[in-house]
C-alpha cells in the first residue's frame, strides 16, 4: 500500500511536469510576480510550477516569488491562487521603467499624468469616479475626454506635475509615463514615493509594449477580462495586416521617409512603418534632425508627414491643415526628383494615430491600417481602418462620436490616393 502511494505520487508529479508550459510558450514574459513559469499570463500552471520548485523538481524563477519576500514557499502558492481569483491584497510587478512596484489592493482612486494612460484606462472600463487627478492637457481635451471637466488638475504635463496637489488628493496610485522621458519626471516619481504614494510607470502608446502594459494594468485594477477583450480586438486587427505583410518580398516593400517636423524624425517611426509593410530609410537613428540631402539621396518611395494635431476636435471635411502640410513637402526644391513626390505618394497622418507627440494615444494600430493601404493599396483593398477606429471609439472608449461628422485624421484618404 505504501509503495502504491509513493508510485502514485511520482506519477502525479511527472504528470504535473508535463502540464507545465515552458517560458518560451509566450512571445514575452508578463512581469508580474506570481508568473512562475514566465509566460504571458498567470494561471494554475504557475501554481503547479511553484509547487514543483518547492519540491526541487524545477529551478527557481524570479517571478515565482509571488509574495516578493525573497523566499519561495507555500505562501507564494497561496498568493498566486489569490491573484487568479482576483482576491489578492497586494500585487508586485515590474513597470515599464524596470522598477519593482508593489500595489495595495483594491485601488479606488487614480491620478494619471498623460492622456495615453487615460485612454488605456477607458479601454479596460475603469470607472470615471476613480480618476481624481489629471493634467491640464487631458482635462482641456473636451472633444475626446468630455467626462473629465470636473477632475482636479495636477499640473500641465507629465514632466511638470504639481506634486503638492497630488499629495493632497492622496490617490491609491499615480500612473506616469516612464521616467526615461527626462530628469524632471524622475524627480516627480522620487517626490511622490517619498510622500508614500505608489507610482507606476507605464508606456501604452507603442506596439512593443502595448499588449503587455494593457495586461498588467488589467491585473492592477482587477480588469483582466476587460483587458483581454481589448487585446483580442487589437491583435486581431494588427494580425490581419501582419499576415499579408509577412508574405511581401523585401524588395516590394516601399522605402519610407517620415517626419514630425521639417526634416526631423522620431526614432519610434520605424514601428508603424514596419508593421504596415514599409522600410524606414532612417531606421536605427535617434530622434532629431536629418540632412535634407540625405533624404533626397535615399529617394524614398513614400513620404509620411505626421501633423501634431488634436484631430478629434475638427469637423469632417476640414482638411486645410493637412493639405497645407502635404503641399509644403511636395514643394520643397530638394525633393523635386524624389520618387514619392514625382509619384504623388506623399501622405499626411495626425498625431492621434502615431506612437508619440502631443495628442497621440493608443490609436497607433489604426494608423498602421492607413499606412498599409497607402503602402500596398493592391493588397489591402478590403481593409477599413475607419471602421476599426469607429468600433474602438464606440465600444472601448464609450464615446458618442461619429467619424462621418467629426475628425479628419489622414490625407488624402486611401480611396483617393
């Protein structure tokens, strides 16, 4: 009988080993303590993995320390089970700035220092009443954030936060753009933490971090289901583009020059351009000015001009600003012999669809759709970025906003290009 129990235990352990997915099963590691097997989610496989670590059948992983106390034991198993049930009292995770942050749960009040993050919170259905402090830019963007006019201002931008006002508000958490933006933001984080306020740095405006950050925010606020619903929507659209782009030979991808100001580029331009099936002529270069002659010598097939603009506030049909930007580029003497100009493949896109600049947010995926139609009109004839944009605004942003009546985001429209 004793031997049978031992054999059963060994068999059970071997079965558990087979059930545990390796970390490589996910495209990235969800950096939440409790994600013991280091995949993209926290589930019962992490419970099993942690038990196997305790039994010394698996090597320890950093994220198996769910309690974040330097030990891996049955308390971590219990913590993981609580996280799965959404009943944990605290959660430790790594933010976008590689800071380890412990969040006390539940969270009932939030201050947010940049509109990207406010937009993300709406996507996962965070109640408006929880948001107690916002920057002036968000409060004053009444066309896109109409519900926040009565929220207390906490400063003019994420780098100029009114720390004293945040301390008075005493939110459970402050969401802030990563401190890599500059010393000023790093000082804000330091002051807020010194006042005992939890600060979480999050970048939700570029493709490389968007899904993971959305998922982590879902765990922080107990909105995992809402986060997964949005991620499915987001990835389905981008994957529909990616499946076609993956089959495009490299030599058929257009060379693209993009600028946010006259002969000034952003290092993150490469993300949407690549996803849409183009090749950025200045990929790998830092943000800043470029030599006009270098642009002409590169002879781009396509030029994309990013206009810093609150496009949500403009009436449909009001294309004057975008037409002016396009006309200026096409009239530059240095570019007269460039293929993009001679073939009239110069396009204008507004900053809400781009992964940086004021007024940009989490709508970069819609911008990728427009780029794909511009770059490869013969391959993306059935793609409808405006329909996806409208669904996003209605279903995930909760806005009564008709794109047929309000907002001009690109020029010329793909069907006219």
